[in-house]
C-alpha cells in the first residue's frame, strides 16, 4: 500500500529504521524524531515509535541470548573441574558418565545459542533495512506483531492509501 506523505517525512522515517544498524546508539534517532516530529505527521509518529520498539526488542533479545550463553559456559567449568578431580583409572564410572553427559548438554546449549545469535543479528539488521527501504519507496511497513502493538500504543490510525492515479 502506498502512503501519501512528503519526501522529507519518508526520509526521516526510513532513517529511524536504518539506525538499527548502529546498536544502542542507533536508538537515539527514533527517540529524537519521535520527540521532535511526532505532531508533524502520523507517519513519523508511528514509524519512529515502531523503529524504537523494534530496536529495544532486538537489544533485549541479544542480551538475553548472551546471558544464557554465558551462564551455560560458566556452569560448564565446575563440571570440568569435578571431572578432573575424580580418581584416575581405567574404569568408566557412572559419575564420570553423568558429568560427561551434563558437560555435553551445556556445550550443546551454548552452541545452539551462539548459532541463534549468529543468524539472528544479520536477520535483525536486514529486516530493519527492508523497513527503511519500503518507507523510502513510499510503501507502508509494519513489523509482524510489533506493528499492531505500536499502533495501539500511539493511537495511530491505519496509514491512508495514496489517492488513485487517474489514467488519461
């Protein structure tokens, strides 16, 4: 759906989304646009708040994944030291098997969380750039699920369609 706004509003809204490329500091762009331009245009009010919510959600997800990964790694160290303090011998004890199993599970969890982070970060930035590109090209953009939530927060009306072009 095309949106009917001026080019400057589209550019500012696109910059709000593209600022996700600069983690943490990029949040200053949608905050500044929302505080200074929210009365100017419903497009800027909605898109700046949506970009800010998306960036906050992305940073929270990053820190949650990072914290879980660190906790998993820190829990592996005591298991490693306990395994090293076990009596040495040619016997394979049940305690050693249990420790190896727990170590393997923590290692697997850590690797899965690292894979999610490694794939999620580029995807997060690509989605933000697509949002900025769509707004810059004059199309409406709503992040899945998040767009509806922000629409309720800002009491923004659905973005109006551009008037139909008359054919000659």
